[in-house]
């Protein structure tokens, strides 16, 4: 007789995190891009005394690159 063994819970969790990792990375890249380019924009604002222009440009650049990464990741998983 063949016994029906269940996989341990940690294997199920590992599989779930492995499948969710690319989607979780989208949020990290989006937040990281906005913060990083916002900081760079703030640096140039202080350097050139162009107060809101640099930080606004940096935040929009970070957001745009985050959206680009999101589309790239979603297209990759659409192919699979």
C-alpha cells in the first residue's frame, strides 16, 4: 500500500514565496526608485537652488522607472 504523505509546511511556504517574489520586488523597486531619485533631485535642488524642480523631476523619474520595471516583470510572467 502506498502512503499519502503530505509535504512539510516549510516547503509549501518556500514555494509560495518563490512564486510571489517577482511581484514583491515590483513594490520594492517602485518605492526604492522614487526615494532614490527623489533624494538625487533634492541634492541638485540644494546645489543649484532650484527648489521644487529637482525633487519633482526625481520623483517622477523614479515612478516612471518603477512602472517600466513592473511592465517588464509582468510581461515576463505572461510568457511563462
